[in-house]
C-alpha cells in the first residue's frame, strides 16, 4: 500500500512540475514538443511503477535479460571466449609464419 502511495506521490509531483514548465513556455513554438516529452516521461514513470509493484525490478541491462531468459549462459560465454582466444593465437601464428623474413606491410 505504501509503495502505491509513493508511486502516486512521485507522479503527482512530476505532473505539477511539468505543468509549471508548460506554463513557462506557453505560447512558444516548442510548447507541443515539451508537452509530448513530459507525457512520455509520465508514462515511463507509471509503467516503471507498475512493473515494480508486480514484483519485477525494471532493468535496462540487456545481458541480464538474456541470461534470465536462458538464451546465453555464463558457462557458454567462458567457453566461447576461450575458443576465440585460441583462434586468435592460431591466426597470430599463421601471420608470423606467413611473413617470415618479409614485411607484410609494404
């Protein structure tokens, strides 16, 4: 219950501040753009609050979301990293053998 009140208070204060900003730029050519941006910000706050109330923590970390979905695990990441390191060492060895005594760059 207190989290709902906190959400409503936060959005209410933001809306009051938004109205003050709109009054300061009234008659300006940018008024409709400011109103649009403020509306998007209020919507984002509302959606973030609803997601928090449902028990999920809103995150913007793509890696964390992917790991939670189980598409890409940390174990696979380490295996792929080791494989890439090995391939890089092989390429370096090939380049050294290719350019024995000759410069690769003219």
